[in-house]
C-alpha cells in the first residue's frame, strides 16, 4: 500500500500512457495479493484415521487379495488412488504411537515410551507443557473433533481430549473396552468399570450398542454440524475441520456386529470372527470418505491413515484355539513378531495418504513412497499443510517445543520418478524405540540397517516368530536372547538372519554406528518413562462405576507422593497386569 501511494504521487509527473500503465500494474498486483490471501486462508480439512492393532496382512493394502485371507477393497482402493507408504514406522504398542501422532515428538522425549501402555488407574499422561496437535491446529482456526480411543492419560480432566484441544470427544479413555458393554478390567470385581464418554461426561446410555456403529453415527453428526455452522467456502477456509477417527477396531476383545459372508471360508474360528471386524471397519472408512464428498469437503481434504502398531497374534490360546489374555488373531506374515515386539511385525506400520483434487497431485496418485518415515512425520505434514510453525510457543510455561517430525509432504506428493532440485526433505533414520537409557528394548533404523539392542519383546519368546495367515501354528524363532540384533532390511526385511551373530568387523562397526545415533538422540533430549502407577482413588467404585478422572485439578503432580498410596509396577508386573486387564 505504501507503493500504491508512491505511484499515485509520482503519477502527476508521468504521461497519460505511463499513468495508465502504472494503474494496470497496481491493479494486477492488488488482485494477485487478494488471490494469495484467499488461497492462503483455504487451509485443508484434515482426516486422521488410526486403526488399532492392524496387522501387516490383515488387509489387502500391501499384499493384494491373494496374499491374505481378509479382503479390504476400500482401503486397498484408497491406497492405490493415493500414496502408499512402504517404509513407515510406529511404536510397538498403543500409547507411545498416539503420543508421537499427537505431539510430533518421539515418545522418549516426554516419558511416554512405556514397555506396555497406560494402564487403567495410571497417572501417566502427555505432559501439559507439550502442545498437542489439536491445540496447535486451533491457532490456525481449526475446528477439532475426536471420535474413539484416547489412551494418553486421564487422571485429571485436563489430560483428557477436551482438556487438550479437542472441541468434542466421543469415545473412551483407556486402551480397550468391550464393544457392547463399554467396560474394562477384571471380571466381576471392584477392578472393572465403564469407560465411555461424551465431552467429558459419562455416557452409560451407550451400553448395548456396537461401538463402530456409534462412532459412525457421531461422525455423520460432526460433519453435518460443521457444514451447517460454516456453509460457504470462505467460512470453511478460515475454520477448517480436523477430524480424528481413532478406531477401536481391531483391538481385543474379538467382537463383530455381523458375520460377514466374505469371511465364511476361513476355517480358523477366531480369525474368521476377526475378519468380520476388519470388513466392517473397511466399509466404515469408505463411508467416512463418502460423507466428506457428499458434504463438498473432500476436494480440500488431506486424509492420513495409519495403524498404531502391528497386529497382535494368537500366541496364547485355550484348548479350542481361541486367544486368551492379551492375544488376538492378527497376522503380520511374512514379517517377524507381533505387537509389543521391536521386530517388523510390531513396528512396521500400515499407512497411506489420500485426499481431494486440491491436495493430492494427480501424477502422484498410485505411487509408493519407500523412504524412511515415522508417525511423527504425519504430525509435521499436517502442521505444514495447516501453516502452523514447526516451533510452537503454545505450552503452559510458554516454552517453544520443536517437533521431531519432518514435513515430507512435498517428497510424497510429486509425480513418480520426478527429480527435484534442490532435493526434497527426507528422513535419514528412525529411533524405533529408546528405553532404559538405550540399554535394552531399544531399536533404530538407519540406511539399510536395523539394530535392536537387548530384549526385543515384552511377553516372552512365544511371540517371537512368523505367524502365518489363517491362524495356523507359528514358526517360532530358534534363537536365544541376544545382546544385539542386526538386520539388512534391503534383502532381509523379514528378519531371519541376525548379522550381529557373525564374526565380522564390518557388522560390529555398523552396530557401533547405530549406537552412536541412539546416543545422539539421548544427548539431545531423553526422559525415562513416567511411572505407570496405579492409584487406588481411580477404582470405579469411587466414581459411580466408571474409570473416571480421579485427581483434582489443583493437586500437585508428585509421583513420589502418589506412589506411596498407590502401587508401583516393575516391568514384569506391568506386563502381567497388561495381560490380566485384557481379559
């Protein structure tokens, strides 16, 4: 505008043609500036879909319809018309991955890299001084809505979704609930309670309905209310929608709504029931996309889909073959291991992105991105598309917290085979997990290598092996506990050849290289896991039968004081409690 007044003043000294030329130039500049503002304000809607415990071969996204016994045509089509991620990592269990997605930071930065997950009655939570994704998005005008599983802490109301930036939440706080009765814990005891909420209020009337149906009804309501509130493109551009669909499926218990005809040929009973759950979920994902299309939101929507960890296999079962305790009927074959392990079956995530015509380049559709990725990169891509700064001064102590995620959207969303100058961003390594100060239950991917330090599993050797599609007997790994596991992921992504056992200086040098990367992350910022502590005041009998927030907002968070009136769990006890609470 200063330039405009300068031109106006100087025009008195110009000829008629010169003045007209300047006017045209100014009007063109103003028009382009206005267009820039309009485009800049039209931030995309975000649909983040997280599937609980989805195994590598629990669908047809990677292996096709002939590589598995469970068909998922809708997810397969969305992956094929979007961008498939073939080298994407998550954490080995639920809470750590959800921490990564909601913060953009590796879980070990905030003490959320628990060996299991947050247990009912635990005080563990994402620290309040760490901004969450919905809080960051709200700085750019986003409407933020969550449906489904939280599992990031609930001891205080401030730790729950509506206390951490979501305008609404419909779902549950714990790691799992019954799909119909909406309760979790030990059967017929004081340790069992309801866990289903709407905007922080207990929702006992949800009991009896099937969870997936209820989540879909809520999704339709959220989208309808949003389009009624913001009817024009200008209003939606200034107040875009962030919808976090955090599905309960396919976590245990194995409960389906209807036995799907396409699953009837599966002979293994738990796998057949599990298949029906996946088919129902697959259909619901397409219904969500269809709803956004019908509401004229899809063209400007970025969709990101991921699992939170690998599938939980049937490593423990009764005489009839049905899974018991924490076991399920998932399959990660031919990948090694299961949920809760640091092998690929536990941490190689199913993932793809899709979206409308204003978001995904047509020439990028149908491509596969094989560069290294981690769940934190999803956060970075979302923030990048929303124009949120990577360092957000939003925390309660006003400290700026840099995220670990890398915005790889341009690297993914480009025509296949196109060479960019300068080179687009890429990830050089992935700290798959860092625990116990990097001494055990720790892993890192770098280059073509994967290094695991110490014990790679939680529930024992019975979960280490290759569990075939269809629920047949597994091929258990024939190896004793090792100090290191080293795999060449270019020619051994199924982790059958531990190069650390080779008497070769080259491999010992690679191990040291991986350890240096881990030490670098620890030196930068590392916090040991928060105590996964049970507090007796959390018992449902004190909260009208619900697993409800049990600490007052004004209580000082002193774990030392709380441990005295609670119960401290060591690693073995924590694993045992995790299994028992899954009954």
